[in-house]
């Protein structure tokens, strides 16, 4: 991996650059868009040919829906159909958290393309909090589809160089918004069914407690509910991206291990010469027997710091220096003092999918 922060396609986020990116989007081209969560691969979401370029560049399966990004909550209304007082009330409550790392799933309007929703009857929409994203979205005044700017199943990008590393031949420009503040994809919350509670389909940084305070009613989430039960209620196409079993994965083999495992595995009687990287989620990065190196994402054990650093660390670990990666798995019960079980569930979910270890909690 050769990261080049001075690449000619990476533009400083000046008004002129934003106009260039806006013109590129209107012309049907792809750009790298910074958000507070991860960088997105952006194209206008109202043209099938532009949307098709996203799927082709990412090698993304057509069954995986896209999120439409807009610059203001009012711009969501033409994209959705809200024929229930409950849905309208929930939308008004949830949209008070915009701009922010929240994606809402609602019944789609007839104007939304089938290729955006994977043929489903709902659409995912978001108003991101990043100032560069908001300036661009308000400049272009179009619904912009923007999944993470990486080849499907690979690690999401949190720096502009990450976009160039994987999609340099596909993007016209990448707007440089710096390192992403959150570092994990947005919380996806469905309020599409007025007869069901608001339901978190993909965990993120937002806690169910915060959402419940906003809605004034319970919110279902994988942190407290068996989501396999929720999935079985419908055979409809996926309402949210990020639910495939293998996702967020480095090319280097990755294995989840118990945080208490302090010796690298050996298959040669203890004379293991393979270069194994150990990534600790919390605590000091002290040497451990058999490991080529040990990194710590957060010596203090701050889940927000872990989330912010996770994808960048996995990309650095995937540079070719190591033969395999071992990373601590999360036992949410052991992290109770850290609070925000939804963020812990989000980190755990990303780690399971990165290692291709899924379970019923996702």
C-alpha cells in the first residue's frame, strides 16, 4: 500500500475544489467525499448510469443497497413516502440528530431508483455532519449516493489517501476533508414500519439510549435484542448496507483472539518465524511472545478512540509486512464500564465481519 497525501486527484477543500467536484457529479462522474464517518464514493443518485458506476468501481453486489446523502432534512421529503402520523413524528424526532452519523430507512417514493434500493420498498437517507460534505451537497442540490469509497468487502477509508489507494482509476477527484472524526459507518435506523419500534439495522456510534430519549419510545438494537429474530420477519431485499457476512476485511488473514491470549500460536514446536501482528484494543502496546509487533488502539480503553483508529490500523497492518493479524475480540459484558453498548456492538460487528466470523447478533 503506497499512500500519497499529495496525489494530484486529492483536492484541498476550497470553494473552487467543491465547485469542481460538484460539476463532476452533475456530469455523472465519481468523486471521493469526506464525511464524519468514512469517506464515500459519491455519484448522483438520480441517474442509473451514475449509480452503475459505483457498483462497477466497488465490484459491489446489486443486492447491497445504497444510502442517499442530502444537504438538509427538507431535501429528504421528495425521496420518501410518509403516509403515517407515527412515521412523520418519528422522522421529525430523528432528523433533529442531523447533520450527524445517522442513516434513516423510510418507505421510498416513486422517484427513487430501484438500483439504489436493491429493488426494495425502502430507501436509506442521511445528512452527514462533515462541513465539506454539507457544502458539496448543498452546492450540487441532488441526492448523492455514497457508499464507502473502497472495493467491496475491503476496509472502509478514513483518509483521502485510502480512497486513492483503492479507487484511483475510478474517481475524478477526492476532496480532502482530513481524517474522519468517527471512523465507523453511520448508525442505520429503520422507521419504515409504523407498527414496529424504531430498529437499528447497523450499529454505529449512536446509542439506543440517546435515540430512545429523542423518540420517547423503545428502540430495538443488536446490543439488547436477538436481531436474527428481526431478520426472519421479512424476506424483502436488505434495507441496509453493511450486513454481508464478510465485510471490512483486510487481505492479510485476520483472526479474533481473546484479550487474555498473550502468546502467538505456533505450529513448529515453538520455533514460529511467521510475522504475526497483535492489535490490542486497550491497554499498553507491550511486546508479547511470538508476535512480530504489538499495537494498541487505545491505551485508555476509550471506545470512541478505538472506533476512530480501527480502519486506519487495519489498512496499515495490511501493508504486506505481516503474514497474519490477530486482534482482540470484544466481550461487551467485560466493557460495561465503558458505556454505550451500541458503539461496542458496532466495533464487535466490524471485527467479526473483518475476520469473516459472523453470529446472530449482527
